[in-house]
C-alpha cells in the first residue's frame, strides 16, 4: 500500500530476505487493491474490464469480507463509493494481518507489522502511542499490547472531499480520530472504519463489541473511551 | 395482592427510565478528573520526548487545540494553519454561526481547488471522557491516521482554537 510500512522482528535470528518478502507482499497488495493505480485489479474491476466473479482469489476474499462487514455493521462499513468499489477500510488491516501471519509461518515469534499507523503485534509486550491528531509530534495515550491489533481511523480525505460512507455529501468532522484495540488488526481495522463512519456514536458501537476497546477524540480535543481501555493503558 | 403491586412498580420504573432516555438525548458521560499535566501544551514549549514516527514530521510548530468543556465558539470565520499533507498542503477555514461550526472550507489543497463541507452532530451513550493530554514516555510504535487526515485535522484544529 502507498503508506509507510514498518516491520520489526526481535527474535534472535532474523533473515533480511524474510523481511524483504514482507515488503514485497505490501507492494503486491498495493498493486492489486490501490484505487489510485490505473492498472490495479480493483481499478480494472471498477472500469468493467474484469468481472468480480473472475477476479483473483485474494480479491474475491477481500470483497466477500467487505460484504460481510457491511452486513455486520448495518452499512456503516461499506466498500461501495458511488458506482465504484473501494475496499481500503478493510484491506489495510487484512493485509497487515496476513503479513504478520507470514512472519509467524516463517517461524518468528516476536514482531510487529505497522502499515500507515495500523499495527499487528506478537510475542511480547509492545508499547503503542496513540498520536495526537492535532499535533503529529505528540502522543495522547500509551497502551501496551501483546498479540492484539491497534488501528486508528481518521477523517478520510479523498480529493478535496471529507468522506462519510453513509452520507456522501455530509462528511464526518465531529470526531477526528478513533483508535481501536481488537483481537487482531483485521478486526480492529474494519471495526474502526465502521465506527468512525458513525461519528460520535462510534465509540458506543465499539463499547458493545466483546474483545474490543476504543479511544475516540472529538474536534474539541475531548476523548471518549470504553471502560476496558484502561486495562491496556500505561499512560 | 402484594405480587401484583410489586410487578406494577417494576413496570412503572422501566417506563420512567425509557421516557427519560428519550427526553435527554445529550451525551451522558462520567468525566474522569485529570491529574498531572494540564491540557496539551503548545508545541513550541513542549518538553515531550520525541517518539519515532512513521509519518512525515511537521516543518512548522502547530498549536494544539485546548479542550472545550461546555463553551461554544465565537461567531466568525477563522483560518487554520497550513499543514503538510505529504503530497501538498492543506489549509481550512472554519465558519462559526450561532456558536457552532456551520461550514469548513478548504483554502489550500494540493491541486488548489476549493470546496466546502457540512457538519453533522450526534448524541451518544454512557462512556468515560477526558481532555487529551500529551504523554512523554517512550513508545515502540505509534498508531495514528493517514498523513492527509493528520494535516486536515491540524489545520482545522488551529482554526477552531482561534474561534474559542
């Protein structure tokens, strides 16, 4: 994907070529799923050049998961953007989760994979800062996670438009950031995406999900968080 | 007789609960008293340990938004700072009418076109709340939104700070 990717593995023996494979995987994901790329598989589907039913296994799996997530979240998560498909709000977490699975299959135990501020952790306690949406040089909270995924949804800017999946002409600006800790990054990311689309109600949605905690920041710098958030928080 | 009265009492209690929920739709929260550092300090005076970030660093100090506890904004138009969105700059103008944000306009956007966006307001259930504060402890990783989202919020935040 076209965003910073950080992979850190702290096992005793780490092979550079294994780490390279993870970066190659993210390039593969970007080439397939980026709606900004003219010849990506998703762009070709959107142009009608490929039918969804004839697309690759990975594409069909992601689109199927998007349909499921849309049903589970009453449409607050959706990959439909007008006539086009845009699975970004799910494929990011899905790809990070898959990449972490590849590290596990390679035999690694202690690592994290961070793509664009969404993170999958494994094997030991990792300290994750929640960035201040108003100041990129500060963290407003610090959580400690081991095996969980941490995803932060923010205002989705597309072109000069701030996008609300539910009402395309009424973008979300009441909240500016919603961080979710989930059982893994695939779950955390898709639920953070759905919750952000709900605006201020999003944190209520997260509070009802078993195994998830959330921290939402409003445009006024007021945070609202789930009761169980504090069990992860060290600051 | 006793049983009937008890069950009527229970039904009555639930009915009252239901009605009061409908008539007071505002945010119901337990504010967490903040101890320790005061609201997020201005970036230029901050002594926070810089943590490794995976995003772009800001090339100019960005004022942080002081928390608003119950007050409204002053009417008027407020221009936010120019913030780096990695592929260009974003700058917004916030328009306050009747103490509320009625419009946010893009003054700068990488391809330099302009647009305006509308605002939604919604209510919410019982949860914990606090003013955000800067934490100076070291971290391994940082979770945040994308560069364009960060820049949009930084610019919007500085506009709103002027409107306070």
